[in-house]
């Protein structure tokens, strides 16, 4: 690199002007020397013009288009590293960027020994934890390709990709990387558990273990880390949501209901929590309680929602099916049909299914002769009654 040093503010301004004009005209060879003259002196007054990033552009161009030998390319790699060191010294606002780019240069341009490249990335990511995932993936690949069974790189790769999967769940790359690191799902879960047990108070490691278990439907194993997480971070909605789901999958109804009730306290306007509680009570046969939570779900929804209405109709159908097929039971089937019709009118996701249920129940509802023999005329209100239906407290209208 050039070693000419400006000796006054005027000469430094001249050097910067020459650098700036040469950069604008893409005369990068000329700009290169004058850029270094500015940087080696004191670029503080010119940081708003981003001299370091412009010099980065220049070095990339010269390495890619001018360098003809490995020696030349290696020289530009050393120069780039020196540039990043200067940038960190003077441009603290953008130091994170330069630190991570230095690590990449050490790995790719310098083709440094694995341990050196890994150390560079680890240092950079410690300083810049929010670095783009591209660089984290570079480190993860280095870990995974260089594990020898003793250096712990495999475990570090698992931890890194687990965190990436947590931060970016829509990106399948991270789960693919995780799966490739273990011979089978059980081994992967065992590794993640061991990582957590070595650092038992580490929430990230507990979450990584839980996520691994959930990815492979190891629901029983996932309970321990999820319960730990909800105890340590009582207000983290994501932890409670996953724990409630796991309890439900394992038919731990009471525990699942309690978890969902905690979610309701944390986010009282989330309709899904009420709805999920309703489904559990429905499965338990507690139809009245299920209906109350369906109504709460509808009230919490910011827009008309057909799903709670559809499920409410299914409660009436379930109650009638479990009771008998007398006139009172047929009236409950009619109430189910009327409720399905309300769901269908909303033209939501369940409208088709609601119409199908209406057709399916056409022979279960009261027929004209049922009303005729009971002297019930059109428009008459019939209160739902019977030993199975004291919780319903609704009526139907004779058509």
C-alpha cells in the first residue's frame, strides 16, 4: 500500500479531492494511492463521504480485475484486512460491518487455516451479534466441516443453527443444516439436551433443545425444557403457546387448559387462545364450557369469524347424537342446522363445510308432520328442552 503522508490539512484536502474525483471517474488505480494517503493520515473529517467503503470497492475491483497472480491477490487480501482495521479505528459507527467483513476476508480471500477463520468469525459475531445470517452460516459451515469429535465444533454448529432457526423460522435452510449434523433425530435431540445440561440456566440452549424435540414430534421430551422456559420467563408468549400445544398433544387436558388460560392473561385480545380452550373442553364433553369459550373467541375477534360458530353448531349436533332421536333431539339438530347456516352466511373458511353439514342433517331435523301432530304452526318458538339439554337455553322457530 502507499505510504505517502499528507503533512497539513490543506495537503490532506488535496489528497482527498484527488481520491474523490478519481473514484467518481472509476480511475481506481489512481484513487487507490490517494485514498491510502488520506486513511493513513487522518480521515476523521471525511467520514461522511464513506472513504472506507469506497476504498473497499476499489480493492475488490483491483483484486478481481488487475491481480493476475496468487501473490497479487494475497497482497490485496492483506491490504483489505489493513483497511478494515483502520476503519474500525476511525469509523466506530460502522465498525460492526468492517469487523464481520474482515472475518470473511480472512476466510475466503486469505484462505486462512480453519481455526484462524473460525476465531475471526467468533470474534466478529461477539461484537456484531446481529450480523446478516450469511456470515453466521459461513461460521456454521466451518464448524460442521471441521469437527473431529473432540473440538466441540459439531455442538457449536448445532447451537448456531438452532438459534438461526429460532430467529428465522421461515427459512428452511437452518433446519436442513441441523438435520445434516446428526445421524438420526434421536442423536440430534440428545446432543441438544447435553448442550443444555452443560449450561442449565441458558434459555437459548433450553429453547434449542425444545425446538429440536418439537421438530421431530418428541413431545414428551419437549416438556422439560418448555416448562423450564415458562418458569424462567413467565411472560414470553411463544414459550406458553408451545407448552400448551405439547400438553394438548399428550392429552394432558388440565395442564393444556391452564397454559392457555395463562396465554389469555398475557394476550386477552387473541381469539385463538379462547378457541383452543373451547376445543379441549369439547373433546372432554364439557359442551357448555366449550360454548362459553367459543363465544369469547368470537368477541375477541376483530372481524366476523365463522369458525367458532361452526364449532358451536357441532356442539349441538354432538349433544343430540349422544342423547337420542325423539322430537326434543330433532329440535336440537335443527338448532345445529340454524347455527351452521349462520356460519355459512359469513362466507368464511367454513362456509362449504357448514353447507355440507346442513345437507347431512336434513333427515335428522323435525319434518312437517312432526310439527303438524304437535299442532305447532309456522313461526312458533320452541324452547330447547330435555334431560341432555338444560345447558343450551336456546330456541328454534317452526319454519
